[in-house]
């Protein structure tokens, strides 16, 4: 679920309206699942294994509101006793919320949007927090008893230097996180991709943001980005964090179970503007525009609420074809070595083995090498 910017803070905040609409959508989606699969907790509809509250700045939610939403999820969807419940948190003093209250609401894991631990880089990114805020957020989460703490960091920032990235990695590891997600800064153009229309899952890029992206793109460098990734992989491995997905490393027992579900092709439900869901056969998304979301779920004229606008598309059958191979190869589990003899996959996999992008493990799995992770898109295009 996503809401951000002016709609999330200050006199123009529509946070209360957003939470009310989320509650309505949760009920409508649960009704549909009840009709299709039966009640939660039955053999045909097991309880949820994970919940992820992310996008925008969900840590702005009052803990009481978050608790009520999680209670709704528990009542209408079921929640396994050992479920992983993740909350994305911005580390600014007025954004990170109350870690102890979030724990009491049911949160077991937080993902902190640190982005960088260099003040100058944070200013370039327009972030509101400082490196000290990241450290304070980690300390508060530990003191509150949050079971798992993750940091998100960005590399290949415009004009970035390897030395600064090394400092950020060292500062992050000094905080002793359980999990790290490292993402190259992407400056794609959603308008050009046609996904910002009235029913699109992205909002149009504002003129100021577009100008910043155009300038920033010129300051990126593929070779520098590769060097940053390789440096991070070495540093994190030495610190005891294992690579388990192209952009993710974790200490034992702290892999993101929610995100692993995506890469393992499991179905998931989702609510909120721009949210994507998957039932095992069809992908569905909500339109990103908050006005249309609120109008559908909480009509001003008192009409009955309806599901928000959006779209859907059919997916290949689970576990088959190139898409399933791509998802598997994103992770350290990889593919069975027997896939080298699959008529559809063999040409691409054979090419990747010869190019040093894949290695065959003693457990007879095909796994991306570090070089393969850096050039994975080339392999994935061939597989698809």
C-alpha cells in the first residue's frame, strides 16, 4: 500500500481517508477470497505467512491505526502464529514512528530506508534524514525487541565515489543489521513506458523530478556500479551476511520470507494505490492515483463502495517456462542442473555457462556467479 508526499503529512494530509479506504478494500478482497476458496484457516485457504506494509512512508501511520489494520488482516485473512510482519520505516525523527508501539501492533521486522550513510549523498537524493537518524532508528528498534532489522542502500548515485560507498557499507555493518538490500539507483521513465495512464500503477513524473533524473542519469557509470556491487558482496560475506537474491543479503534466519515468496512464484494479495497482487494465474494491479482509489472505496455520495480501478493480465502456468527460470535464478537456490537439458532453456543456460555467468554447484544446482548477477538481465532476456 502506497501513499506519500503532501497526502501523508501536514494540513493537506489524507492519511485518515486513506486508512479508511484500505479497510474497505481489505474487506472486499477478503469477501472475494471467502467466496472463491472458503474461510481462512481451512485446507483450501491457509493463513497468511507474511504481511508487508510498504511503499510511501507507512511508518507515518499511527501505531493504533496500524494495529487495527493488522487486526483486520488477522480476522479476515488469517495470520500464521510465526508470521513475518514487515513495516517499511523512514529514519527521519518525524517519520520513523514508535518502534515499541509497532512491535505491540504485531510488527516483527522493519526495513529502514537508509539509502546512504553519507550526508552529502543524502542531500543529493533529497532525503530528510541524516546518517545519525539511521543509527538512532536501529537502536530504537533493537531496544523495542523488533526481531529482524533490514537496511536499504542505494549505489551508483550520480557522481558517486567508490570510497564513499565503502564508507557507507562500513557504517551500515557497524550497526549490525540482520539484512541488507542494495539497489542500483534506477532512473527509468514510467511515462515513456506507458504505465502512468489513468489506470496505470505508477504516478506521472513531476517536472522537477524529471529534470533531476535527466541530470542524475549523466552522472551514473555502469563500470563503477559493477565495482560497487562486487565490493559490497565481498564486505557483506566477510561480515557474515549471505547473498540469497540478486539485491539481498542476510544473516542466517533473517531472509525476507515475504520477498522470497515473490521469487518462488507464490500467490499474494495486495491492497492500496498502485498495489500488485497475484493469485497463481493472474496478475492484478490497482491504479496509482489516490483520488480514484478513495472515490471507489469511500464514495462521497454515499453509494456502495466498489473495488478500485486498475488492470490485470494472465501469467504463464506456475513453475513452467522462462519466467519461472528467471525467478529461480534471481536467488541463491538457482535451478536444478537438469535444466541444461530442457529444450526451451538449454540454449540460454548453455550460453551463460560458457560466458561464466552460471556455475554448477556440488549440490547439482545452477547458480549465478557474481559476474552473472551483474549481467543477469542479458541472461534473463534470452530465457524469456
